[in-house]
C-alpha cells in the first residue's frame, strides 16, 4: 500500500447530512481516515460548527460543488487566491475527448492545468456534474487537484483522493469536455459566483457580505456578466446562464 493510501485524512463537505454520511461510510470502507467537516453558510465564510471527529488536519478535502455549502467552500478558497482564474482552454484540453483516461499524471501531461493546493492546506477534490461547467470553473479557481463525476463509479473518488494526497491530479473522463466548455465560457469564476448568488435570490448587500466585496463591485460584476452573455438585464442573464449550466 502507498503512503497516500494509508495516511490520507479526508474532510467531507456537503449540505446534506444524509449524503455526507454516505460519503463518509464509502471513504471509511476505502480505509481513509475521515475527519470533522465544518459547514459554511452562504452569507459567511466562517464555520458553522458542524460535528465531526477531532484530530489532525485533513490532507484532502472532498467537496460537492453542486450543493450550497460546497459552493460556499469553493468560493472561500478561490477568494483566498489559491489559483488564477483561467481565461482559455489549453491546446491539449481542446483536443481531449471523453474516454481518454485523463487521470493522475496523465491529466498533468495533457495540460489540464488544474492548480495545486496552497501550501499548508488540504488538497481539494471536487464532485461535479458534466451539466454544470460553471462548477468546474469554480473548482479550478479554488485550486482543485481532482474533478470527479458525481454520477460516476464510486471507486473514482477514492482514486482521485489518493492521487491528490500525493500531489497528483485527476479528471474524470466524463468531465473532460465540460471542463473544456468551462474554460471557454465567457464568464469569469467571480462573475459566476456573483450571478449564482443573484440567481438564489440574494440582494446586492447579501452578495457583497458573503463574498467580501463592495456593493459597487458586485453591481459591476452583474453588469459585466449581463453584457458578456448578451442579456437585456440581470434576470435575462440568470436565465441564459442557467440554461448553459454556468450557474
């Protein structure tokens, strides 16, 4: 057994207690040590004090990017500057097709360009769906080392965790084309975050407080997102972006 396989401590972040418990049970069967998983509210980047097992810090954090708590955690990490926002797809990724096995070192050689975790923090593995490229782009901005299809085989998550624990990269085959779309979509990760909050019904003040931005900056992001997607107004921008799977 590799060192990563025997010593990885995993933190699981999910909005649903039932689904979080299922993920914990799955990972414990894979012989990972699962630590406590603090929750994060949409309005604050601070922990809500969700229960968990105390101990040493996690080496890998598993986040479902499609749920509110998971998205808030990705926002928090991306705002801390763990990765630069991507502006275009890499040539190798542009040529990628599903089924090429872009996992581990193969993903790195293919030029996927997933950013490494910041020094001193747990490596990040994100569960995402191919229908939501906006989540993939947010995961990239947060510095994810692994992207796992939330509808794929369960053993893919364990593989991604082991690779991330050792500093490797993993991208599920089924997410390769969606990652390409995420790189090519017109909205930046921060515009996606702001528009996603607006789509959830948050006011400008709530978005500003949750993302640690000024009210004017939030309005500027909404205006730039509206312009980029060719919308008439904020409501139209949300409709277009939802239809494309960006928010």
